[in-house]
C-alpha cells in the first residue's frame, strides 16, 4: 500500500494503475468497521486486476460547527492499518492547504435535495461535501466510488451531482453497518457518555417499530411523532428531525407505492447521531 500526501504524489502513484477499474472510497478518517465494509466492497468491485484508492481527509469545508470539527476523532495510524488490511492500494491523505487554495472561490451547491433533513439544520454542509467529492473525483478519476447508506441524503445528493454534471463515475451504496445492539457505527459514537451509549440503540429500535407501523398503514405524522416521543423520553436527548420522505426525492411522500425513507437526527448531549430506514407499505 502506498500513501500520497500531495496531489503530485497521488498522480504518480495512480499513473500505472490507470486503464483498469479503479474504485474510490472517500473518508474523513477515524475508520471503523463501517468504513472497513466500504473498503472491502471496493476491493471486491475492483477485483484482482483493478485498484482501490481511499482518501482520508477531514474536510473542514463541510463542517458548519467549529466544535464538531475540533472534536472529530483522529486516528491516522489505525486508519492506515485498516486500509492495508482491507486491500487498499493507494491512500490519499492531504492536509487542508494541499487540498484547497487559500483564495478558492468556486462553490458547488445542490439546490433541491439538500434543502431538507440534515441540509436544513447544517447550512453549507452538503455544498462542502459536493466540493470535496468533486475534487477527489477529478484528482483520482476513478471508474467507481462507494459511499455508505447511513449518510443516505449525502448519497442521494452525490448521485444527483454525478447525474447533473455528467461525471463518468458509477456510485455504489453500501448498507449500514451496526453494532450487535443495533446502533449504526459512526466515528462520533466514541464521544457518547456511557449512559447515552447504552441508550442510543433506541434509535434503531424505534425505526424498526416505525417500519411495522408503516406497513400497518399508520400515517407519516403519527409515525414520526412516535419516534420523536420515544427518543426524547431519554434524558438529555433532543431530536433535530424525524422525517418520513420519498426515498429518491427526499421530499414529501407523494405516492404510497414508492419507496419511502424514515430519517432521524438526534442530539445525545452534544453528539449528533443520524440513522435511517427504507420503508414500504408492502
Ligand atoms: O461521508 C463522509 O465521511 C464525508 O462526507 C465524505 C464523503 C468523505 C466527504 O468528506
């Protein structure tokens, strides 16, 4: 496995790998089993002939909250071990000044899917994600890229970006990886207090209850109210949003036979956790 810290090093390392399938997994580091799953999926897609590139870059431009950026866990040595053990060929690990010019002045904003859910409460977040992912696509020029479905809205927005900008890259969504107790793996889980860590699996449990209620014909507003009430009965927990939307448009469910998405963002103290579940009436 090779590690590139600059764009020039990256170009040189990727040159001999071009012409075959190349699968990119963008990450912000603090890699856990969820990321390892993305990396293994990428390795499988690339096959023995192709290559896997992982980026490890804590992108400051997508953080709307300076405290969240400052406290985001950083585990670079462990990240390199995870990448190596998952069969990554090249890791791109730039610093912010390598990635961004001080006087950068181009922004990249998706204007429909990013107005709701996390986009509504994290202004500028998805513009920062689109900008960095676009730059990574240009720098690496992969044939494919893998993103997790825990960040469902992010994946939907990146699919829209690829579609609307004719980016010749195939995106793959990877299923959410959970702990045995059902909590979706997240780099932020390590920041939970012991009490909130033991209470947090309630998110998944409430989503499963909601899924059954949806199949039984309950209304979107009753389902969302139930999830909110369950989570907010935990001391120190406050829901940012609980919304049931169309899984593709991320706006109000218009037709009952389309796939829906129930998405939750909740503050457990000062740690914001997200999770989601796809729902169908059938
Ligand atoms: O999902 C993430 O970790 C980040 O948003 C991504 C896609 C690596 C862009 O910084």
